[in-house]
């Protein structure tokens, strides 16, 4: 989800009784955490995610699924196979940001971890992240290490790129992924085992401090899909909160599975979201002056990406 350096759908909520809390340090930490999984027509991914959460994390946490009008039986899977999981049922698909806000409203814990339905927990120890947030009240958002299914690291934390980096990454990132500006923006040379402050972390797995998110107004629901995480981190940083990448906890993200439906539409939504974020970070006369150029550039990038996809499928 590309950013630029700065210059409610009604829901019906059903819930089964909460599980008992686990004793010891892990129980105390994780019982303060709500996991919120956003789902849209990814039944098997959702089942895998929920199974892995139960197997790796136990039952000492709040778990809520926000379903955006799925028609593939996802809701039935939650109700029939995971009766302890709370289910928020949106009548349609209002988008990812709106679903995240619905998950925040449906929970009350001081920490909320927003997750894509195509993530899988591969280890326990989630309390490491919660404890870090407890010890660092200045941190508003935190991202764990996100892995591809083959074990390689996903670029789940990044910088806010300059306008030049946006242009180079936007037009050359697919054909020359290791160009210096893309590598810098994506923090591909990130090393070290400890937490570090970054500009933004991926919404595929994002641990949030409720108080901080509520202070900045939650997720911006103008974003249907993509860039809502960049926007939230930008506003948190503007409000004085830190954003941290913490490799002390790992999970797997089967990237693209949850957003592959109607891929042309999703590609359009990505570019639309990039324009919304541009207008957020470049208000006033400067944004008005640059707006036609940015819109033309995004349209050209959209066309280029479609062409590359068509060529690769031949």
C-alpha cells in the first residue's frame, strides 16, 4: 500500500459467551487484547486463521470476526465451528476501513489487533507485543513480523516515500523491484532483532492502542480497500504517537488472498485510495496545484499495471 510523504454501514452483532481467562503472565497480557478479523468471501482462509489462533494462542483473548456481506458460507463457519467467536455481520461490503471501525465498536479491550482473514498464526507468545505496548504508552500502533508462506519476510513496515520515490516505485517497482528508491521506501534492508520505529505498518496485522485510535477518529472510511493503514499511522504520528515494527512475534500472511476477488476493481480502489491520501497530506493550494499531475500519474500507473498483468498472463 503506497503512501506519500506529507506536505457507517449499520451492523448486526451476535456474540457467544466469552471464554475464561488464562492464568499467568500470558493470560494477563492477552486478556487485555481483542483480535478483530476482517472477512469477505474467504471462508477457507478464515477457517484456517481461526483454527491457528485457537491452536497457537489458546483461549485467553477476545476474538471477533467482522464479515462484510459474505455469500460463501463464511458466517455459517463461524457460527457452527467457532461458537465462542463473536460475529459482526455487515449487510453488505462497506470496505476494510469501515469493517475495522465496526470491530473497534464491537470490542472494549484497551488493545485491538486488526487482522486480514488470510493470516495464519504460527507461534504463541502474542503477549510480547501487548507487554511492549504496556511498557511504551507513547506507541499507538505496532506491527509484528509478517512472513510469506515460504518463510521469507514480507515488506510489512515502510517509510512515507517522497514524491520522487513514489514516482520511481510506482512505475519501476514491478519491473525493477530492487531499484534503490523502492528498496529504501520498502525498508528491504531492515536488519536487527529488536523493535524499531517506522512510519507505518501493514493493516494485515496491526496492533492498536484503542485510546490512540479513538483520539484520531478511527479508520477513515473513505478508503474502501488499501492505504487505510498508511493514513491511520500518519494521523497517529501527527498526534504524537509512535509506530513500531516488532519482530518478536511472527505470523504468516498469504498475501493477496483476501483482496484477489475482482482484481481490476481492487486495483482501481488501490489507486483511488492513493489519491485520497495524497489530498490528505497535501491540502490547500499545493495539493490543488499538484492534483492534476498526481491524478494523471495514477491513471498512467493504473494502465501500466493492467498492461503488465495482461502480458504476464499470456
